[in-house]
């Protein structure tokens, strides 16, 4: 999986620098061409890795030195390593007028999809009972959500994902009432089941479109998410009008790539993959296996709903982001098999089976799209750690002192130097506007956007990471804005950190 190409701006050789940033339109940033450091620079590959011990328990003390990565049989150097669970979110206490995107981190999501579009009449009641048994056994329903996909391609939310800005209290014990919740919905849609002889080609397209729509909703939550897909399967081979088979595997692979790019791992439960409910001649099992393996999830056969949910939630407690650089000449559109290994005893490491190395699209458009997505996202992203403090001055406008966690930045080694490329932007934040259905504008222009190029020696980079010195920047607060969204985008990895800040009338600048 490739991320955004590096963006090179004005260079700086210091670890800690304070500058005053002026407004720069994001379009101008996107148009500027990166400085050519190498005719064939390497490209980053970013993986989600789960670490368990031999008993299946989460391993929370994994180190970068514990991990080895093989790309098409060639060992690669790990250049990015960070944990994605609560342990790393602990930060020093905040002082007055200080904010952090790790003070209240977003809990990783596990979304369960009960797929009635592809379910069979003889198995849906069994699946319903399995779901009830599995969910009633959960200690908590926090960060656990359930949807039903009907035969018409509609979603019925049993317990939907909530906007963090929405009013109301989350129900963490909703799973205790799952029998009543699910039974009332199933009675209403009984009789609208898809017949067994549905056109498989239509079912294929409708299913992928529906799951893609759900994944787009999940994608707004930063970091890894899990989708437990309880289904009878989606055909990979369908007949054309003359009855000859049509191979739909390219669409399946593209579908998997889209999910993987959004950090969504699929835990497919292939209900009745064998026996009376099985679908013959469509390779539905292969579809589910491929999607699970290419997204870093797991495949389960029938009667494994509870096992899949439990495993998905366990994996979230042991998830790491690991990155390495693949040579540019490897961008041949072919499949690259990835394997993670470790010399440390007693480890089970799971990640994506591999990726397809397609040529990169124009990076400027990707950067603008990523910034807009971050600005309109109701969730703060802590993939890149941010701390910001409002500083007051009697003679100058108020400004924002920003510290970026250097451990979360992907550096590219060029000779003796380590190069990092960030884009810092400040957007208006409209979460308080009740007229907006999602709480944010669908497209915003930045108040400030500027590239930051970092050039450090190994000692400088290591000090910034080891001592939590971080990367320091200073932004003059824009006037007439009660709320702002601070975003730092890593042009090498494609990850971003974001932080919503509510300003008072006294510190909003002039």
C-alpha cells in the first residue's frame, strides 16, 4: 500500500525551530514541484501489523527491532514504527490553554455487518442466533457497532457509529438488549429476503457498492478499523448472457485495496460455506479469503461469528503501524507478497498478504484531498501526535505554539541526512453550527497552509524522538474564528494528525 509522495519545501537543519507562518493557499502548495533528490527515489509502503503471543494475547511491548519485513523475498529496513492502541496515548498533563489530540483518543472501531443480501433462507435464522449469543457475551459494547444489509442494498443500523460532536450519551451496554433489538428489526424485514436464484452479477455489484458506502463512513475514524462481515459470500465468477463465466477478481482486488487504504481490516465469516447453504461454482469463498488477507484481517468458515468478533477486538489492542521504502522500479503493477517475521520468540505477527505496486498518481491532488478530508472529519486524528498551546502577548496577536511528535514522522534517508516533509494547515472548524448535518462543511479553504521540510543528522533526529523534543512551529491565530482545526500531514507516509481547538473571544487574534 503506497501513501503520498514526499513534498519538499524550504529546508531547515535544526531540530527545534520557531517560525511565524503566513497564509498560503493549499492549491499553491499542491502546484509546487518537489525538489528532485534522486532520479529513482524509493516509495513508502505502510502496513498494519498485529502482534499476539503464542496464547493469542495482545503483545503491547513490541519494538521496531523486533520486526523484520520481506517484500517479494527481499528483506527491507523498517523506517516507521508506532503503536496504535491506548498505551501510547498517555501524555504529560495539559496546562491552561493547551490542547492535545491524545488527551481523549478515539477508540478503534469494530463494525459488524449482518449481510442479508447474500444470506440464504435456510441460514439467516441460525446467523441471527449466533449474533445474539456472541454480542450478549461481550463485556462491553463500547466501540462496537452493528448494521444489517438488506437485499435492496439498504442499511438498517442496530447500533450505528456516532459523530463525536453529536449530543446524547453513548450506550455501552447496548449488547445486553441485542435479542430484542435484532428480533424487532428482523420481523419487519421478514419476507423481503433475496431469493436464491438472484442474478449473481447484480448481487456482486450491489454488495460491493453497499459495503464500500459503509467503509466510507468508517474511514473517517482515524487508525485501524475492523469490519466483521457475516455473509454467505459474494461471487467472484458469474455467467454472462450466453452462460460463459466472467472473472470478477479484478474488481474484488480493487475493492480490497480501497478498504486497505482506509485502514479497514475485514474479518469475513463465510456462513454455510459448505453443505446445503453453499454456493457452488461462483468462488464466493475465494472472494472472502482474498478480501480478508489483502486487508490484514482474517477469514472464518461457518459458525464462527463469536470467534471473529472476539479476534477482531483483540487485534485492535495489539495493532502497530510499520513502514518501509520499496524501490521505485518495483512499481510494475504486479503483486508484491509481504511477510513479517521476528527473531523474538513467542510472537505471532499478522499483516496484509501483500499489495499491488501501481504507479503513483499526481501528489498535489492527493494532498489537497487528504487535507479536505481531515478538515471535514468530526474526529481528531492522533496518528501524528500534536500538542498546541495558545500564547498571549500584550503587543502582538495571540498565537499557537505547536509541538509535533517526531516519532510519528516518516524520514527518508538521503546520504547522511534524514529528510521529512510535512504540510501544516489551519482550517475553520464549524462543529458548533447545527445547520450542518455532519457538523462540518463539505469543503473548506485553509486559513493557513505551508510546507515544512526537515533535514536532520541522525543525532538530531534521534534526539527529537528520544527526548520528546518534537518539531516546534508557531502559528498566528486567525481573527474572527471561534474554532479552528489544526492539521499536520506527512507527505512521506500519508498519515495526518488533527486537533480541533475552541478559541475564546479574547484569544482569537485580531
